[in-house]
C-alpha cells in the first residue's frame, strides 16, 4: 500500500504524497521536537524534510526504502536546524532547582527532570541517535544509515549517549540521596 | 539505585512521554508548500545512478571492496571525461574524415582554378590560370599550391591555395641563370613546405632538382656517373626531411632501374640496398612517420603490380609486404595500403616484425589487367587509383570510376562501402594525378 503511494507520488501524484505525509508527520514532528528541544525549530525541520521529500521523491530508486530515506532527510534537516540554532544561541539565566520535586515519593518526576537535563546536554547527533533507536524503534543499522555513519560508530555513540544519560541520573540521584540522609542543607 | 537499572527502557519510556500525542497542526501548511514545489527529474540525482549499496544500503550489507572501488573508478572516469569535454578536448582530436575534415577540393576548370567547399556543393572561382595546367599539388601545410604550367618549356608555378600570387619558380630560375628546364611531376614538397623537388629536363637529361618555393636556390641532385641517356625521376622527400629518394634508370645497362637515396644537400648518395635492380621498379613512397625512415617501393612485376617492399633506411632492413601497386601510407605511418586486384591494408608493425597480417577491402572489384578508368560498368562502383587515407588513418577512400562518387570504407575492413556523391562539374577520376587536388588540411 505504502509502496503504491510512493510510486504514485514519485510520478507527481500530490494526493498520494499528502497521504504519505499525513501518515508520517506525527512521528517526524515528535522526533524533531525531541532532537531539537524546540517546537518551532522542529516544525521548520519537518517542513524542510517534507518539502525535500516531495521535491526529490522521483530520484528515490527504491520505494521500499521510503521510510529510511525520510528519516535520513529528517536527521539532516534537524542537524541543519541545530547548527542554525547554535549560531543564534543566547545565554539565559538558569532557574534555581525547585526542591519541591524532591517530595516525589517514587522519584519519577525527579527521573524525568534528570533525564531531561542529561538529554539536553547531549549533542544533537547523539540525541538523534537515541530518538531514532529508542523512540522511532529503528534497528541500529537503519539508524546508522539515517545518520550516515558506520554501524560500529552508531553502536559506540549509542553506548556513550546512554552512559551520559545514566551519569546524569546518577549525578542527580546522589544529592537527592544525600539530602534524604541529611548531609545537605 | 538508578545506576543499577537498565537505562534502555527508561530512556525509551521517557522519550515516548516527551513526544506526546496528536498530529501537528501544520500539515496543511506543508502540503500547500509542496503543491507549489516542482519535483526534480529522476535523472538529476547522482544517487539515482549509484549502486544502492553506495547510498542507502551501504551499512546493512557489507559491500565487496572491489565493487566499491570499481564504482569510484567509474565515477572518476566520468568526471574526467566531462571535464575534458568541457575544456575542449575536441580541439585536439584528429579531424574526422569527410568533406568537413578536409580543405578545398581544388581543380582546374579551363583557365580558372576552382575551389569547391568541403561538401562539394559550394564552388567559387580562384585565380585565372593558363590553359593546360595540371598536376596540382598542395604543400604539406595546405597553404601553397604547385602545378605544372604549359609553355616552352613547361614550368612549375607555386601559388597561394586559391591560385593567387602565382609565380613561375622555374621561370625565375631561367631568368636568373639562362637555364631552361622543363619540369615533370610529381612535385615533392619538403616537409616544411619551403622547397620543392621535381624532375627537370634540360636538353635530354632528366634530373632531380630542388628549388625554394620563392624560386631561389635551385640545385641538382645526381648520382655520380650519371650518363647522358640516364634518367632520374619521381623524387620523394622523407618525412624527417633528411632524405630524397628517386628512380635512376640506366638504359645503357639493359634498362637497369635502381632507387637512389641522397641528402638534400647532395651528400650521402647511394643506391638503395636490398632492392633488386629491376627495370620494372614502379613506384616509391616514404612513410609519413618522421620518427622512422621507411621507404616503400614496388619492384618487379608488370602493369598489375610487383613485389611491395619496405626498406628501413636507418636499420638497413627490407621487408616484403605483399604484391601489387599503388602504395599509400596511412597518415600515422602505421598502415600501408596497396592494390592487389582489390585493396590490401597491412599493419606496418606486423610487416616489420615478419608477421603477414593484412586484410583486403573491396574498394575495387577484381578487374586486374583492365584499365578501370575506362570501364563504364565500374562507374560509381570502384575506385581507380591509389587508395587515399582519412586524416585519422581510419578510413580509405578514392574517387570512383566516372568521377562523381567518392567511395569510403573503414581501413580495418569492417562495415560496408559508403558512397559520397560529389556535386562537381568535372570528372575527377584519377584526380590526384591530374587536374584536381584535395587539400588534406584546411589552413
């Protein structure tokens, strides 16, 4: 079904492309927001991805590779956006830690914040790797293709990104445990 | 402890929660943009033409390095080719055979030199000439035209390519020295076009003369012991300019015919070694390759031809190529064509190496022993004269009997005979020997 739509879209059928875009835009938008951590930039990246997909679709040789190709376009668009973002980066004040979150009995909220903090510290390329593998559920070889890197490099980068995420959790967990034990304050 | 938990599901769950739910609201905006966007044609993408393994699938399946290397080599070759084409390699390419590759077809029309365009369709008049002009010969660079002008005695005239600025160089000699010489073709231009070798008759002696194209510095080349009734004729200038070869006929010695070699300055004269002193020696032709002094000649035989030999003047070796007559060298000096009832083409390297490779192409039907020029049933079907070569040495051609068609065939014998009509008002059969000259290079 999808291949038929891709075939038609390759031949210039815009309705077929609209169907494909509608089916893909949610996951593209979500992935872009996760990678870029900015909804507006994510929107720009997805728009760029879909416009390029439509424009270049006739050059796609294998319709079966449409999804992988789309992910690659998205990755490139996100990286381009992140580079633009870096060029226009400005400093902001860091809000003080809201210690009320420490009241979270299960630590779930704290974990989310810790993950958010750790994730934000990752480079966009590493975030993209985690998003594609753990959110889009792409097998690592597909992720490597989308990122344009060797499979071994993808594996090592994934390992390092997860280590950083784990370190963020551990680092933030230590003060919480120490606070609970009365060693801080 | 967090560190002891499996980080993978934690990250996956967190990403899933962060992603949220619900389609973004800008789909229509995107589709409005794409509907206004023109798609690229399929051929415009390099990835489209690359092996899939080099694009999307390169990390899924290991690619055998040879294929990858081959693909890179092909791409580089294409890029180099494109770059060469873009930088005008065509200007360095040998000119194609055909009308367009050659200069003017120049011929005598009564008392006017006529110049036909390369396609034979546009004809313009050149300079006025005396009636009876013959033996038109272009200089190697195509800038000058020599011909034999009638008179008492006949003289050599050298003119510009259109017949203008004509000057009788033997007439100038006569005026300066009171020497009256009659001239006979062929006229052999020096490789640099600065001098001419020709046969002069002074009284009863036929000798070889050299003269500058400006009419100055005439000299005589003669074997020692040249008898009064001997004849020397048919001079040919080697491509490196170092040697002049000509025939030496000695009637007093039972018609002995030898080939004599001499430097243009008159030194180093000697009878060609390895050749048979045979009264039936018919013709000689120097290789156009200046890197090697090879002289082809026909000896013995009869009107249907004799033994075709190649003499390496430097190495002093003689090789037999075949039998026949009308020998012509390819412009690159690598092949030799002759008539042996049809047309034979042989690789010179094979001949010199003692290999006998040659093939026959059918520019002539088997009409040996017949004067094909007056064979009306051969009109348009057979050439009747030496086979000519295209500038790139790939084609042989000649004017067909009747003079209205040029016959062309690949020198390697492949393909069929092609006919090129000549829209000329004159019969140019035997043209190269008479009233027509084909300027091989358009200056």
